[in-house]
């Protein structure tokens, strides 16, 4: 069964809009203050949130890259079938975890578990994105006729490079954590 891609593309846009909104809404909870607080305390609180803002910016940009990568892949996907729908559903599940893993990371940047949870979340997202591309290009039954071998290979190499980068980040985090523990 082949279906048109417009429904999955609309779902993608909706999920990304919601996830990106959740990123900033979750930060707004930090600004609920007692009405008698002094401005100096407020400014001190803002200064203490630099890590939250950095985590937010990194994750927001990462979500933009993920949306673009998905959009780019769908420029070459002409149809979807049930397995591709479920690959996307699995991908959405881990994309939707990004605000949670970002919050864990920003709240506890010096703990090993939140850092690795965030990095593993991103790794899984890229692995599923790679699996999607591999699925549609292996049998070529869902791709547009204008997709050539060079484009197929370039996209595969880009996603594989991102996977290697995230795996390197996990290894560096692990090494850094082991260094701190051994001290």
C-alpha cells in the first residue's frame, strides 16, 4: 500500500512546532518569582540560567537541523507505506524527548547520566533518520524518479557523519566523567 507523503509531512511540521514551543514554555516556569523579590535577585537568577539558555539554543538549533534533514529526505520520497510510517512514529517519539533530555542536561550539566541521556537521545534520532533513508533507498519503491545514486550516497554520508559525531561526543563525555571520578 502506497500513500501520499503530505500527511506525514504535515504531522512532522506539527510535531516540530509543538516540541520547539515546549522548549521555551518549560523555561518560563523558572521565571515564576515571589512578587516581593528585588531586581538584583532577579538579575542574579537570570545570570544563573546561562546554562539553561545555552542548552535551549543548542537543542533548538538541533531541532531545526533535524526538521531540515527530514524535509530534505522527503523531497526525494514520493510515497509512504506502513513500515515507513512506523519508522517516522519511532523517530517522532525520540524527537519529542529532546525537550526532556535538554531539561535534564541544563539542570544537571555536571552529572554524567543527564549528559549521556541527552547524547543518546540525539544518537537515536540520527540512527532512525539514517534507517529511514536506508529503508526508502534500498528497494527504491517509495522514492521519486529523479533521485540519483550520488544524492543517495551524499545523504547517507551526511547522516553517518552526524552519527559518528554524536558517538564521539558520548565517548568524550564518558572519558571526562571517568577523569573526574578518578580524581
